[in-house]
């Protein structure tokens, strides 16, 4: 499976909420608390079963960026999220790990 | 452009970022729900009156409350009691909170949990299990809580929860009978990589009984305890006349088993009841809360001028029980501030 076809989901043990328009994520086990900016918030909100490629299309639809750039951004963003334990690869495509 | 679009507000001091976000949020970021006042143990220092008499919210009433708290922006949700594990729906309540994207914490003696129950709570989405330990010696702990085998259950549960990947936290209350064991409890926590909180404060019960106060540490014990520099005091800070007194009414609500909303377990002022009104309306419309928010260190001249105020964690709740006036110091807080000052001078 190509990495852009993978589905990532929020770690079920973290907390997240949109507060004053920004997504705030808490992960006490990793001693992490972050506030995402509006674009990252849109990316996060689309971690709901969509593939990386589908999220890129959502971002392009909402912000004026080309798809290739959006894709690069999302892959990098997801790498950050994995590093911090905020997301997990969906069990449905774990064979790709 | 790319970094601008993706940029996250990382902050090295997590608590500073939490405070900044909370300061502008429409509702506090945390909440505590006491799901029962009932308890299978009989710890004589407990602030929950025995036996609880105010009734208990049902599963669906709590789930409804979770929906309201999630909409309000609450991130951290703590279930406490009494002993929450007396409720057969505990794992269901944990799951209901986790699926609503709270980080779920549970305070329990763990004396009713076997390893399978701990696994169930982990699977349900529990992030933190917080268990009290009163001694490193099993028989002393069991004797105090009134149940043989309670210490072993507590330690086994912490070990299991940690091994599953969760946060296994230990709460220690330093009292006159166990003060000498506190360092050994902390050693055990450090060996097992369990974060810990040591509290040297023993409060009156929620209905005003002074019975727990007989376990309070004396000044010599405070000095000895604080010689262990692993124990720090969260209330120490510079204070001006305009400084706030405590976080009651600012940090999240304490919602009692019967639905009454308090600022914290030590301050018996009700803001309203979630069974009759939405929590956000109760919180934002409470005159009682306004009174708390306006409280300042200098409202009491004695506190404003006090040489011990740096080391003081003045508690309006203690003051209300001691003499009825939340704006004036309680002798207990003055005693603790003096003892801390003496202890630090000797460090
Ligand atoms: S030690 Fe007593 S008088 Fe001094 S600031 Fe604290 S509560 Fe007030
Ligand atoms: S200082 Fe007392 S009243 Fe204030 S939050 Fe702490 S326990 Fe509650």
C-alpha cells in the first residue's frame, strides 16, 4: 500500500477539542499539549477515516495550495503526530507497516 | 508558507500553555465527577462523608453531562468517589468519556479491581489510574483502610496499568501516623516509575466534620517531610495584594455524585445542580463563583502583610469550616505556611 493511501486515526487515549477555533490536543502520558493553527486543525479534523490523499484534497479545497504541496505538508504533519503519539495507523491497513 | 500553514504552538512549559489556553477558553479545560459517595473502605481521614446520603447520578445522567462537558471544551475528565469501582457501569462510563475524546483519569483505591478489571478499564480508554498508598508496609496500609489485601490490590493494579501503557499515579497523604513512611513510599514510586503526589494537608469532611483533622501532621513532621527535596509545594509563589488566592472557580468544576456543582471538594458552596440546569449555565451564571473569583490575597490585611505568604497555600475552604469567613486566614493554613518556611530554611 502506498503511504498516501494509508488511513491514520487519533490515538484513542488522547483528548482533543476545538477551543476558540484552534484544535487543542492533550497527551499527558507523553507530557504533550499542543495547539494547532487553523490549517493543521483542518488536517486533524479530517483524520476520521480518510486516506492521506483524501485529506490533501480537502485541504486544497479550503486553502489555496496545490495538491502536491498539500500532500507533502500532510505527510510531514502526520510524521510529527506519530512521533508524539497523537495518531495511530488505522488497524484496517496495519499490514502496510 | 508551508511551515506557516502547518505550524503548531509547541511550548516547552506545558503548564504555561495549558494556563494560557484555559485563560481564554469559554469553560475550564478539566472537570471532576464523583460518581458515587459509597465506599467499601473506611479510611478515617476521608473528606467524603460516610455514608453518602445524597443519591447518585444514573449512567444516562452522567453520559448527558459528558456531552455537555465535551461541547464546553473540557479535555481532562476525572472520575472519583467514594469508590467508583462500586458502580457496575464504571468501564462503560470510562468508555463513554473516551469516545467523546476526553483524556480519562480515575481515582480509586483499586481494592475492588482484579487484573482483568484493570485490563477492561485500559481497553475502555482509561489514560490514568490514580491510586492512594498510605504506607510501603502492606499491613499498615490495610489496617488504615480497613481491608486486608487492599495494599496488594493497589500495587498490583498500578503495576498492571503501567505495563499496559497507562499512567499509574500514586497519591500519598502524609499524616501523623505515616509521615515517617512517606520517603519509602516515594522510593517505591520512583523504582516503579509511577508519578506521585504527596499532600500534607488533611481537610475536614464535605459535611464539616473535623474528625479527619486528628491525623494532621505537626510542625516537626512537616519539617522532617520537607527535608526530602523530592517533595515540592505547588502553592509557593510571590504574592501581591492583588494576587488570586487559589484556583477555586477558575479550574474545572467538582461535580458531586448527587449532581451538585462545587469549585472543589474542600469548599462546600454549591453553584447549582446539573440535574436541573446545564453545567455551562450553572458555571457562568453563578453568583457564588463570582464571589470566589473576586477574592484577592490582600482582602485580608493580615495575609497581605504576612511574612509567610510566599510559602502559604491559603485555602478559603479551610477558612469557611474553621470560622465561616472565606476572606480570612485559617489557623491551619497559617500553621502550614510557618512550618514550610521553617522546613525550607533548613534545606
Ligand atoms: S500564613 Fe496565614 S496570615 Fe500568612 S498569608 Fe498565609 S493564611 Fe494569611
Ligand atoms: S485552596 Fe482550598 S478552596 Fe482553593 S482550590 Fe484548593 S482546596 Fe479548593
